[in-house]
C-alpha cells in the first residue's frame, strides 16, 4: 500500500531546477524517467521550452536513450555513430527547438547560429561546402519524433542543389543524369513539402515525360529529359508561389527545417497521434545529414531491411532493395523491389557488410531492428535504425526466440508483448486475402469477426439461431430486453451508441463481436431493411459481416479464420489440429502467460452473471468473479414479478412477489457459486434504475390517451399510469437505483441476501466451498451501508441458524460516486471490501452521460486534443484515477486488510491496469474474454512498475 498520502506532493522545481533529470555527455539535462506504461492515458508534459540553450547536437554526442530530446531517429543515429557503424556525418535539431517554434511561430534566437556552427564543422570535416559550384555538399533534412510516426511528417533530400551546383555535381560525379535527377527530386520535394504546392502538379509533368518515351519507369528519362523537367518544375514553383525556386543553399536548409517543424501539426500527423495516443506537445526533432546517393550509377541503390521477419517472427534477414534509387523510392512503390538475396548476387561485398551490421544492431538493441540503408558506388551507409514494428504473432514468437537464444530473460520477454497484441490473437479474424464489399464503418466495440443473417429483433435472432443459422443482431441501439438476441447472435451491429453503450458493454462481456455507432446506416425495423447514406441497402435475412477490430461492416459473407490461441488459453488441447508454425506460436503465448502469472501481484477476476460465463472465465484463468450483476437475472419473464414487487401497494402483494422470486434467485446463485467453487464471487445487489422494471411511461400514456379518445376508458391502464407517473424520474441514472432502491422497496435486498445465504448453505452441505461476497451498490454515505449491513447480518444469522451451517459472508460496497470516494475512510469502517465501479465514477466525475456523449461530442473533443482517448475506454488518471487512488489509500489506512478491486470496464483495459498496479489495487475484474489480456498486463505492470503514474496521482 502507498506510504505517502495522495494529497502530499513535493514542491515543484523552479524554472532553473532539474525535474527528474541527469546530465548527459552533451552537458545538458535530459529526462531519466522511463516512458510510463500508460502513456496512452497520461504522459508527463515536457517543460515549456525556453528561447535560449543548446538546440543542435552532433550525431557523435548523443545516444539511444535521448529520444525525448533528439527524437527516435536522432537518438538511434547517434547510437549507430558511437558503435562505429558507417553513418553519414550530421547533426540533430532538438524537439525543444520545434516546440518553441510551434508556440511562438518563430525559431529560437540561437538556432540559426548553432546550425551554422555545426554545418561549418561538417563542411570542414568533409572538405566540401554546401551548394559549392564545383563539388557541392548536399544535405537531407528529415523529421524524427520520439515515437515513430512513419510517413506522417516531412523529408527533403538533396538540399543545396541550385542552377550552379547541379553542374558541378554532374562534372564531379561524371554522371549528368544523376545530377539532374537529384535536382529534379529537390525541386519536387521542396515545392510540395516546403512551399505547399499540390504534388500532382509535379507528378503530371513527370508522367508526361515518361509517356513521351512510352514508359512508366523514371529510369527511361535521360539527363536532357531531366534537365527539361527541372525547368518545368521551376515554372510550377513560380506560377504557384509568385517567386523563383530559392537558389541560396542556406535559405533552402532553413526553410526545410521550419517545414519539418510545421509538419508536426498537419492533419494527417494529428490524426495519427490521436489513433496511436501520442501527446500533441512533444514536437519533432530534425536530422540534417550529408547526402549519400543510391541513384549514383549501377553499383548504387537503397533499401530497407529487418533482422527478422516482422510478419511471422521467423529468424533471418528480410528486406527490399532498389537499384539506382533514393530512399523514398522504396516505400513509394515506383518500381518493383529486389530481395536481399538479389542484393547478395548483385553486390556480395555490400550484402556481407549489411548482414554484419544487422547482427551488431540486433545484438546491441536485443530486439528486431528495422534498418534503412543506401549503397553509394559500392559503399554501404546506414541512414536509420529503430526497434521494428511487428505483427502480434511475430511479437510473441520473437520474444521467446530471444529468450532461447540467451539474449533476454523472461521478464523482458513479457514486456516485449502487450494485451492489445494478445487480444488480436484471441479473436477470430477475417481472411486478409478475401474479397469484400465495404458498406460502412462505425466504432469497434468488441473485437472479432462475425458473419450472419441480419436480424432486426431479438425474437427473430433467437428463432433463426435455434434453426441453426448464424445471425447478426442489427438494431438502432440495444436495451436489456435484447439480451436473448445478443446471446443467440454471432455479433451485434447498432447505428447508434458508443464504446460504453449497452450493446458494447454486454457484447464485450459475452465475447461477442460488436460494432456500434455506424451513423451511415439507417435501420428501419418497420420495413425490415437498412439503408446507407449513399443509397445502398440490405434487407432482414441478408448476410452481412462485421469486424469488431476496426469497426467495418461488409455486405455478404467474408471468410473467417478462428483463433487457436483462445482455445489454448481456455485450456483446450489442439494436438493434431494445428501445424508446426501454429504450435510454435501457441507455445510462445503459453510460456509468456505462465511467466506473467508468476510475476503479477494483482489478481484477475471476471465479470460474470451466469454459470456459463463463470465457467468460461475460470477456463481463461480468472481467480474468481469480481462482479456478478444480479439485474441481468431479472430480465425476461421475471421482469413482471419485479414490476409487481415495485408497484405493490400492500404488504401481502409485496410478499407474494418476493416469495415468487426467492427460489429463482437461490438457483441462480447456486449455479454461479458452484461454477466458481473455491474462488470468491462478488455479488452486487440489484443496481439498475427503477424505470427499467416499469412499463414504458410514453407507451402507457399513449395507450390511455387512445382509449380515452375512443371513449373506451381502460381503468387498469389508468391506475398503472398513475403509479408509473408517481415513480417517474427525469434522470433515472441518478435516481432510485442501487442502495436507494434497496431502501425504498422493503425487503428487496434482503430477498437477495437470503438467496445468497441459502445457496451457500446448500453447497456447503454438499461438500462444496462457496465463497460469496455481498456488494452494496451506489453508496454515497456510510449511513446507507450501515442500514443495509445491519439488515443483511440479521438475515445471514437467521439462515445460518435455520440451516445449521456456519456462514461468514463478507459485505462490502461499490465505490462509484465521488462523495463515497472522498469519505472512504468512514465507509471502510463498515465495509469488508471496496470495489471501484469506474464506469459510473467516470460519469459522475466528468458530469457525462455515457449513453449520449460519445456520439454527441467526443469526436470534437478528440479533434481538439481535449483527450486522446475516451475516458470510458481508458482510465482518466489525472481526474478519475486520482479519486480512485485517494479512496483506495484512505480505505487501507483505516483497515490495512481491506481488499480493494476494480470492476468497471477499465478492469480489462491494458493501459488502465498499469495505473491500478501503481496505486496497489488488489485485483481487477473484466469480461471473461478479457481475462487473459488482464493477466498479461498485470504481469507486465509488476515487472515494469508504474512509478511515474503513481506520482501523478499524488
């Protein structure tokens, strides 16, 4: 448990004091704090940059740990330089300079002077001058943020060429075509990137030149063609900007650097950061490097290589090579690339050296490396390296391979994979090679791939599923009455709602594929059809396919590949049904999961409301049930009994309803306790708003009004309307629900407590080991808990006496209101455990209605950077997380053995789990299908630690 009160905080450092900093070899202070495991949710904001200081560093003065300052590319170029690998000379302009520019729309005062100093040093070292008319030094200017953002920001090559230096380059290289091709590339890149000219204006002219030669290959153009093309490009620049292409090489360099700074805030870069949850205020570094030329003759080229296959994880080098080309040509796809085996045949010496360097880099970084290289007239140069991106399957395979090779240990292997990757492996996916017709796109609410006939009502879905059909339940939005249809369906599709809507939450809990909020679909249940905004339609019964991983909806059936990983994690045996590659993957997953379980501190329980759900959760490795929602037991035919109970006007009527419910509830609890025998089951007493168990107010009003209009009064309906009117609430989510319902409707909670006690007594007599825990929901003040606890203890004692069975059942509470959190010390005196309901806590802390806000204005909040991820999806550490942290700390201060858990949707969110580890939460609870993800992330959190996040909550 924490040893410092969350309200206590060390004094903030002054503007000249270090803030978790150390001095590196550059003589500047840089952060030594590791990136938080929940960077997606909270990232320490960089201090505001000042307009003075050191903004430019030579490659030789950095290292791979300075990504905050030098960006990922600059830090790794420095690391390769220090390893003695062949890196062209260069320097890095820091992220501080970028952030200053973005804040003030001007470069820092000292930047130009520092750039000139480093450029002059490079010129002296190489014996060449930028833009010299005889033997010019040329430069590349590339972006390089802390986190990789491939293709999102800008690059300018061949900076320094002009009308004079191009002639000198042609003479010195002995290759006029190469010189004019390089100048052509500069004018095109500079025009598009720096001057903002539509790239199509240049492409049109290039295509026309190639077409004149009857070719689509740029190698068909000779020096004269390229010289003419440069002239045309310069005409485009003059026409579009009103000025000539700049001939001063240093002006080119300055303009290119500022263009890279500006590219941090392009629409595509901001969108990418939102998707990848990268903070907007980090800025990018800029790397200025001496050009090496892959387009300088037949023995030159450029390529990209990986030290292992990033798709499968198989050992061996993989990559692409392009002769007589510059770096951007490989990714642009202008020509078909060659393999590294082809390079071995074309240039064996360079290939051998590349293999040596790849081994050095993988050994040094102890991971798969992604490498960009250029060969200039037979000499190999390294332009970039980074830890390479990989598929989910490759991540698990590579992590275990490196363990077996003695490169890393199992702790490190667990940190090399994550819950998002595991989730991708667990759910079925569409065959990536299959043809498909995209209909619309919504929010990906629950992963997986599902195909089936579109059913517009739950009744239809149940009927068709009973006949053996695969079904997709299609609704505008779902409600609790749709549960049967959701259970019967392969997937759920709604045109409304967000990631925390009823459809999304229930589907995730059941492991059903779900796509919500598909605004392009107009669902018309009356006419049994769906129409898209572009006029396409499908009818009830037509086959559709939905992808819960990316939110896409397809017309027709798309082939689905099942997941053997999920089957293995459920404890099933697949011998004989899988090939060697799959066996290797499954072995890697199992080894990593076993180690994560051994290392994790937090328990992982499941949200389960039925014996089937509990059994699935247990198979997936859950250590109990953290939330059994009893309201789901009162749907269908039982809803009428609860309605009679709530509307009862006499004790006899109320008791009759209670006695009808008691045996039903008892059997419910017997089933779920038996399925979790020997493990804790936290049973939440009835929590839903009152209106969910009453006739619909609007429908009833219309029925009465129509009867009156026809002169046929319906006395029974009128009396029912009066009662519903009496109980009607404007805001039912904050009305009569949870503990309030238990206090307003006499004996309702005690019926449930009695059923729990009797179920436990029966199982104990049968030699079982039931371990129920009773949770009182929506507590705002300790006095509410005192009343319910007192009545519950009397009920438990009575059942124990009647059955002759000793019953010790813990009674705790759900902390989901800010007042409960702020008075946690008082509530802990009366509670045996806390469980944080972070869904409602998020609603009440933010003042959001989760059923409305995601569709209403969350897109705008994302667009403006108000948050990078929905607070219902990942815990709001600074607000909701702080409230949870304070309450957990104060509860344990009063009662050190108090068990503290989390049972909201955040319990299965990988980023949130790291935060819960940092505040010493004892367990998280999530849907059964998220249990393996939570187990893995709990292990990762224990290994990585979350010290930065913990300090943020204090």
